[in-house]
C-alpha cells in the first residue's frame, strides 16, 4: 500500500507502544517504558501521531508514566490508560481532550497492571483482582461499575471486552483468561466459567462485526466462539505454537492474523505473521523488522518499518473473474470486453454464451471493482460492467454503479499524500460519509472535507464549525484582529443556516476574545443559545462582561421564555433569587437602566420572592424601583400572612397609604384602580376592628358555641356566622355600619337563617318586613328544607304566575297551580289586545 516515511528509524515500532486506528486511520506511538531505549536525538519522550504512510501529523511532549494500554475510540480519539486508573484522551492533532480517574479504589488496591480498551470504554484489573469497567471515554462517575468478584489466586493473563448490544449500553461483559486455566465471563452480577478446555488462554480477539470471539491457549489450541449463541464453539485448530503472540487480530470477519516475534540462533528476532481461515489453512509471512497489525472490517493492515501492506481474504467476486481457467459469466464478460477492445468480431459469441447470466455478471464486476486497489484494474472492471449493461434487455437502475464509482473516487483520492488514508470501499460503506468527514475535519483537512460535502450533498455545518473554532484558537497571540476573524467566519458561514454562531462565540470567549464573541452572537438567530453564551461571558466580572450581562438580560426579556428569564435572573443576582445572599442591589441598578424593557425581569423577581414567602423583600425591592402599585400589593400579601389582628391592621394601614400614593401621571384607569384599592383597604381595616369588638363581645356575653373567631373572615362570612349563632341584631348593626346594600344583606340573611334552621326568625322577617329582592328566595329556602306550611303563605306574593304554579306543583297543590296558570293567561290577554291596537295604529 505504502512505503513508509520512517525508514530512518527501523526500530521505532519495537521501541514504542503503538496503536493504529481502523478505517485507514492514524498510528500513534509513544516511548515504551519497558524497552531499553538507545540514545538518539532528544531524550524527552513525545507522543507522535502519524499517517498510515508514516508521515508525521502532530506531536507533543509526553510527561506521563505507567501507560498500560493505548487505543482509539469510535470517534478517533486516542485513549491512554495508566496503571493508577487515570484515562487521558487526545485528538489526532495531539491536543488533550479529557482526563479522569476511573475509580479511586484502583489506587487503594495497588493500581492496575492490566487493562483493555474497546471503542466506547475501558476495563481495568487491579492488583487485588477487582475488575472495573467504564463504559465512557469522556467521564467516569455513573459510567463506572465494579464487576463481580473473580475469585482467583493469580493475576489473570489477558482481558477482552465483548461489545455491548448498543453503543450507549452499560451491559458490558469481560472475558478474563485466568492463569489457573478457566476462562471467565464477568459482568457486574456474576463471574461465570465458560468451561473451555486446553487452558490457560493467553489471547482473545473480537471480530469487527462483534459476532465472533477468537481464543488462543498456551498449548497452541485456537478456537472461534459465537458471541450471539452463548459463546458456542464454532471452529477449533492447533497451530502448534506455544509462544504468546504479540498481537492477535481479526482479518475481516472470517480470518485471523497472529504475529509472533521469535528469537533465532544468531540472537536476532524473526517476525512471523500467520493468517488463517475457516478451513484451518494457515499461511505464514516472514519479516525482518517489527510489525503492528490493525484490524479492519474487510482485512488487516500490516504496518512495518519499511512498508505498509494490506492482507485480506480473496473476495468471491474477484475469484469468479480472475481465477485461472475460470469460465464463469463474470470472467466471460471481461473476456468479451477484451476481445471487443481488440476489434475481434467474435466478442459477441462470448456474450451469447452468458446471455441468461449477464445481469449477475455485471453485478459481480461492480462488486469486484470495490475490492481492488489498482486503478487500472478498477477501470477495466467498471468498463466490463458498462459493456454488459448495453446488452441487457431491461438494465437495472444505475444507482449501485454510480455509488460504487463515487466511493472508488473518494477512496482513490484519500490514498494520496498528505492524507495517506488507505480506505477501501467496504470500509467507507461501514464508516459512512459522515464518519469520514468527521475524521477529515479532526485532522484539520477542512478544505477537503468541505469539498467532499459539496460533492456528495452532505451538510457541511460541522466542518465549518470546526474550522471556525480552530481558526479562532490558532489566532491567539497573532496579529489577526477581532474584526478580521469575524469577517472570515461570516464569509464562510454564508449560505449555511445550520451553523451555530453561539457555539463559535463560546470558543471565542474561552480564548479571551469577548468582543469577537459579541460580534458573532449578533448573528445568532437562536435566542436560547445566544443568551446562554452571553451569560457565560458575564461570569468573569469585569466591565466588558457586565455589558454581556446587560445584553443577556435584554435578550431574555425580549424572548419571554421562562427558562431564559430565570437563567438571566440568577446571573444578575449572583445566585438563587430567594436566598438572602442574592445581590438585589446589582439587579436594581441593572433594572433602572431600562425600566420598561426589563419590566418582565422585575415582575419575575418579585413573584419569585412572593412565592417563596419573602414579601418584605419583595416590598423593599419594589420600593427601590419606585413601583408603588406593587409595593401596595406586597403589603396586602403581608396582611394575609399575619395571624395577629394588630399586625394585620398595621399592614392594612400600610397598604392604604401605598395605594394613596398614586402617580399623578399614571393613566386614569390605574388611578381609579389605586383609589378603589385604597378604599377597600380602609374598609377591610374597619371590618377587622369591628370583628375584634365582636369577638370581645362574644366572650363578655357568652354567646352560644363560643368563643368565636371572626377576625380574618370576609364581611359575608362574618354576617352569616353572626346570624347562624342567633346574633341577628349584631349582624344588622354590622350591616348598617359597613354600608352594605339591603338587597345583598337580605339574600345573606335568608341563606344564613335557612342553613341554621332558624325558621321562626325567617318567617317573622318575611312576614313583617318587605323584601327588597322578592319572595322567591324565601319560598325556595322553605321548600328546600321541606317547610311547605311556612312557604305556602308567601307563594301568592311571587309576581311571576309561572313560578307560582311551579311552587304549587312542588308542594302537591295541583288545583292552585292550575289557577295560577289560568291567571297568567288572563293577564296575557289584555296585553295581546294592546299590542294589536298599537300595531294597527
């Protein structure tokens, strides 16, 4: 595939810990602490990341010790696991991303001598044989779990993680090869013996599809287990090699590659690679220099000191065309094209022989082209497919052919320098165009990624966002101004509405460019993202960031979003508004700048205090803002919170005074409302005083069912209670004192007397007094409680004959009911006559 660029250091793979990323990804190297290092150049170790061809991408100083495992995540992040339980991740450009400790108990148990990595997590084994699994490469905490106890006496030989059913699943199972021989499958619930013979096992490997598990024992016994079928053995072979391999990886999904370093009698090392398939056929390859194997979904990448090779099982489509002496339809189609290109008229005979299988032959040629690396061979296979399509009576849609050509062109261009990514079409189909664009973006190949997005019709917002962030980060310390950076970002973001300016502005804020962040935020259409970044900028505390806070509050007020308003309020107060430590003065100073624009913030803060029962703070806050109406309302809230009558009277007086202080420039409706509220507060105070006098009178005169609590009741409830306990005279006096209308008081009195069952008083009142609201209410009260005899005298006083008839019917007096209806008809007759006379005139 390539001739490597590190030919000047043939021992680099031997002296370093190496980790190769799949899908033609980069190769990471760092000095191996357990190998003697000859003095060459700088003595300071470095983390270096190379392309697949050995071209240096980036490097950084390496000041860490205790590295026990290194690998790549599914998002092409380099994962480094250390024996103290610390995990550090780096980008392809050697930039540090995350650092966390899997579990503090790892250090307590003496560290971790053994670890393994899978694309979405790590597993560590401590010196006390405790197994910890962290199903995340960015954090620990709830992502970490301790597995069941292993119950072994010696340190296990190797670990292997079975892939969980879903990428974000925490159901992780670990295969542990013990030194005693048994193989354990461990999860957080149990450690189960798989009952595999011929142990102990020294190496495990999971296929790229996650379906197969390869196992190699110290006796040279090789087994393949089915993961989806309860680890049932599928195949077994004896390779007659009792040495532990340096690497055992899958070559595609149906072959295995074993790499051994064997000493020779001349004290040199012989590097041997065995590749075996399902038929127990093992092919050896010998090398003079160290190797590193990278498993791919369709083969295995062999990284050597001088060259990079790719080994794979010959695809069936390739075998059907290029096998010696083959006369299958795909081979005959290629032969017919060859004869046609030479001008041989007999090419038609070859096509006639495969006429019935021509469609299948075309598909086979397309499939074979996907597995080829030589452009000349790829072109001949595609020409054969096109040639065969011309002779099909109903050719299939060209979608597969077009997709194949597109993928081949992408893979061909990616193999060139400086990308050096030997991606194959099957790998591209597994990775997806989005995954490829993400990897190119992380390598800072933004121009190529952008062109690829345009060519395949993929959204380019992620590429532009990453480019803008990197442009701002690398502009730190340069002469590039904020205006120039903003203009550059805006010119690239034009025509791409999916890009978020707020996220780029956050990066600008992190690099201490608040002015640039403000300029970018002015173009952000999403108010929530805009406000969150402004609030983030406001937390520094200097003058510029106070401007950010003012902008955030203003935008939150314009959005009317409760969540954004609360976030802005918390930032302006410096914490929870209901806490005593909240800086109300800072909020007041901010609200005074634009009282009309920030009115919703003031209302929300006041309501928050009132919901928290802090009415005094709310009243003081409104007083500082000069909002008299809200000050008075806060005093009213205090009235209902106080239990003592004196306190309630005092706060009613405050409320009346606050309502009286109405702004002369206020609208007429507001002034009228304030005057009404002041009058209502005064009346409520008078009622409270009268209630206190009545309570004292109830104690002095020993009213029945006393003592009575009247303070705090409404006027209607007070009158009803006085009437119910028989103090009708006191109720009449209170009604007169509070200037309640006779009509309303009559209704209250009738209802209270009926509810208390005081029929004598009700009958006397209705008999000796003229009702200001009619007698219907009296009759209804009597009939509701079955007092028909008392209701009967008042029915004729009802003016509506229809109601009279209804009342008589309810009392069972049908004759009287008919008489009432007849009276209604008599009254209606003259009325009709008068209407006719008026109509004729």
